[in-house]
C-alpha cells in the first residue's frame, strides 16, 4: 500500500512524496516496519512524470536522501507507538 506525505527537500522546495512501507521481519532482525521505497509525485503542488533532475540533486546533497527516509520512517511510527520507560 502506498502512502503520501508533503514535505520540503533541498532546503525548501515543496514536494509530495509517495512511499511504500514494509512490515517487520523479526526473523532477520528487523523489528519494526520501515519505508522500503519512495518517489516524488508532485513538485509545488503540480504532478510530475519525470523528475530525474531532482533525484540527481537529492543524491548529490550529502544526507538529504537519508533525511527524507528518516522523516518518512518517523511518520510510520507516530501512530500510537511509545517507547517503554
């Protein structure tokens, strides 16, 4: 199932990201669900078909791809998940 999230990339460009979530795989050590793949479906509210130029800029910016994936993973774990204290 694909989900959507609106965020900014590269310091302020508004985009809509669609992403897939994979379930936990405890038999291989993955104990919670995680974002498997993500892609940009809109830039500044307009649907896009090709945005290779943006993916190249994201990949060239150190840490940007990891920041996006971390943000999406946080969204996935915000639904009633609480750490034990």
